[in-house]
C-alpha cells in the first residue's frame, strides 16, 4: 500500500525460490504489471584454458534500472557451462529495464583454474527477432593472473574503443593500526553519485599486489570500472563477515577519479565487526573533502607484434604520446599476461593528459630479459572526442486521416562521443642486433604530411683537462618547437672508447622533425668507477636544412665537482659567440652561465 494515496499493488509470484525446484533460481523480480524475459547468451573464448568452473553472475543495466546481480545457474543448452568455445543460453526474468545499455558480468574467483576468457555476451528480449540481438563484446580474460587481473567487467555494446567508455575509480582502503584490526573477509563497496549508483563491487584484486589484503596499518589499492556516476555523494563499504578474524577496523578510504579531476576523502576510523562497537559490518560514509587533481582522459592503445621469427620480447615496453596541447608522461604498457609474443595484439587502457590532436608517438623498450629484441608491426591510439553523428529517426505522417501511417526514415545530426583513431605503422626491429640497433622509435600517424622523420648529428666535445673523460652512460634529450626526442642513450660513436679527454664523439639520432631547436638536457648516470665528466660543448647538425646549433657548457657533470650536478640544461648560442678570443674565455663562460639562466627562465614562463 502506498500510504499517502491508499493505493494498493499486488506482486504475484507462485514460483519456487530453490536450487532444486522450478528453474533453480534464488532471486525473482515481481512486477506489479507484467514482466519481461531476456535471453542471454554467454560466449566463452576458444583459447586453451578459456573455460571456468567458477560461479558466474550477471547484471543487465538499462535505461529504467537493472536486473540486479543474477547467478547464471540453469543453462538451457549445455550441461557443462562456460567451457571453451561454448555459447551458453540463460533466461533472465525481470521487469522491463528499457533499452539494455550495459552488462556487468564476473565470477567469484573460486576453484582451481577459475580464470575465464569471455568473448562476448548477447542479449535480446523474448519474442524479438534474432536480428535484434544486442552484442556486448569483451574479448578479455577475467582472471587474477591475466590481463589487468580483474574478474568482473562492465561491457558496452561498442566494438570500437570499447574500453574508453568506462570510468576508472581508484579506491585506496586503509586498515587502521589497531590490534586485531585486519580482516580475512571479502570487502565490498558501492558508490552513489549524482548520475546514479554502482552495483555492489567486491574488492578482490588489488593494484599493488599485496597478497593478503586489509592487514593492520596497510593501504590496499583497487580499480573498479563502471559508468560515469558524476560527483560522488556517499560510499557504502563493508564485508561479508566470513572466515576467521572477520572483524575489520576501517581507518579511511580515498577515491581518485582522474577523468573528472577529483579525489574524495572518506574518513571512517571505526570497527566493522559483529563483536565490536555497534556490531555493524557495513557503513555509509560521506566525503569530508573533495580535492582537485590533474584531469586526465582515457586512451586505448593497441600494440601489434610482427609475425616474423623471434619477433616477441620479454622487455618492458613504454610509450609517450605527443599532440598539439603537449605530451603525456612516459607510460609503461604492461599487464599480468605474457605480452608481446610473436603475431599477438595487446590492448591497454591508460589514463593520461589530453594532448589534443596527436602528431607522433615514441615507443620502445628497456632491453630487459633474454631475447629482448622486438619486431613492432603497428600501433593504434584511440580516444573519445565530441563529434556530429548522422542518425536515423522515425517520424509519423499525421496528415493522412484514419490510416496507419508508415514511419518515414529521416536522418538528423546529433552531437555525441565518437572514437578518434590514429594508426602508426612501424614494421621494424627494436633490437641492438638488428637494423640500426635502436631500442626506441618515433612514429607518425598514417596519412599525414605535416611532419617528417629527420636525422640529427650530435657532436659531443669532452674538455681537454686531466680527468675530464667519463666511463658512465650519457643520455641526451633535444627540445624543439615541435616537441622533443625523449631521453636517448648516446651509445655508438666513431670512437671505440667514448667521452675521453679532449675527444669529439659523433652520434646520430633519428626523430620526427623538431623544428628550430630550443634547448637540450644532457646527463651521465654516475654508474661507473670514473663517472665525473667535464663537458666542453655540444653541437647538433639538423641534416634536413643543414643548420648547426651550438650548445656551450664548460662545466663538470660530477657529484664531487662544481655544484655536484650530473645533468645540465643547455641553450643554443650564435656561432659568433663560440669564436670569441681565448682572452675572453673566462669572462665569456661566466656571462654564458647568466645568459643561459635568463633564457631558461623566459623559456619556462612561455
């Protein structure tokens, strides 16, 4: 009864809620008027070990609500569910949730070999034609030891850039430094926001891999992905009170949402325990503070390893993206799977700065491990932008009298998020023993004519004083109007022994053209017995326009000389400056230091 109006509603059931009766379901939705049947087909991958014996659950999320979490028990077409290559069909009875927009699916992670490769989920309403089925692609592992380690995923009905549509919530949970405060229970969380709330999410796979979770005084970090719920208003967190030492002392929770530029602070400092305080095992917390952090966007990066002998690598791969608004940090592309095998494709979702229109990427590896040489075929970078999309709309002609009008198909332009894709062909080795021996390459997007690859000759002059040479590794980063080269190891010159006193060493760096050079950063890594180095100057020749840039230094890069710095930033000077008389050398060096400092100050203010 609705007490205000005395209106009554009946919810008939007349069904078993029993694993041994009827359709074996333990949960039912009872509609006041009518119900709806959804046919769900779950497709397991065809790889070895794709299947799972774990308990699988699913939640259909639509415009009008969701079905709640349903355990997939009674398969209509297979006795042994979720086996390699299976297409398992299930019936979900629920009130109408409108158009199904998302599918949240996962398993409980229990049992040996519980990891599961889910290919896709297909959903249609009972009575609809097969052609109206909605596909929710996945193509990923739900496995603690593969991919990103997650065992629950939220799927959207888009095959292109699918990972871009979810928002990552980074949840840091701090257990209090109280005796007996740790817990062996399974912890769950639910977020409430201005655009909706999430389902109850189990915190079972941490980002920082600390094995035993929720130990005294420790912080466990989890990432959950779901739709954008807007500004978070509150958090429900608790545990299932199972296992020995189930009670838990929760100190605080922090939730970071980089795509919205927000960090939420949730203080708790209380027991969640049947035998402590008020006996509650879950609590609702409100944020005490909302901090602004740097706002990032989602990128989906696809890396294709070539199909040639020994193409794969065990090294650590990294990438940096450059665009009209700047550049990202250097980003490691890694997961829990065995990545970068021959003829494989790896897909990563990362959060990084919005660099605007992308004009190049730099990708490489650190040469770690045996057989680190790598043949890179291609790189794809995707992100979402707002764009106009043409959509079909139906409009009834109401001018005809007393007849059923046939819908006229028209089109309209609507603004919505669309996937922007950049393709970066490579087809080359990144290996010390192949081609040019480089481990890093810069790539231009396909079908671009704005920039070209360029070669820079880097001439490094070591001072001629006693002990000026170094045995350390030397790295350089060259900056121009169009970005920078990234830090490069000066590895191979015409001299067998590099950076000796009074010596000139010439190196070649290949990069996307930088435009006029602005500065360089050079350092030694202090990794040798004789690391101290007196650098006289660096000269760089832009081979495309035959321009030479002069970067005087005349200083030590040493922890035990000068100011103790092992890195210097240098700015270019005119050639005439380099030809000053020896009598003015001392004054010139002092003046140069001031000129460089003034230039750098003005450069960083721009």
